[in-house]
C-alpha cells in the first residue's frame, strides 16, 4: 500500500494597491486520509466563523507516493 497524506488548503483572494490579484492560502496538514470532502468543508466553515475575512475557496490536497 502506498503512503498517502491529505491536507486542507483555505484560499483567500484579494487585490493589492496596484490592482494586481493576490492569492494567499493557509494549509492545514495531517487531515485524516479517509476524511470525506463534505467533512473537510464543514471544518473550513467552522474556521471561517473565527476569522475576520472568510476564505474564498477550500481545496483538498492529496499526495500519494507511487514508488
């Protein structure tokens, strides 16, 4: 069985003083590999309740070693 890791990335979009789009993110690692996307979204929603600016997108990052 290959090693597999999963993380949740919360993406924040904004515009800088020059009008350029800026993409920032916060990654939460060590997410359970069998966690379903709906539960990861619920976790992101819970974190959003604690922040001034909610995230614009939630991404799941899965890394699996093939060798």
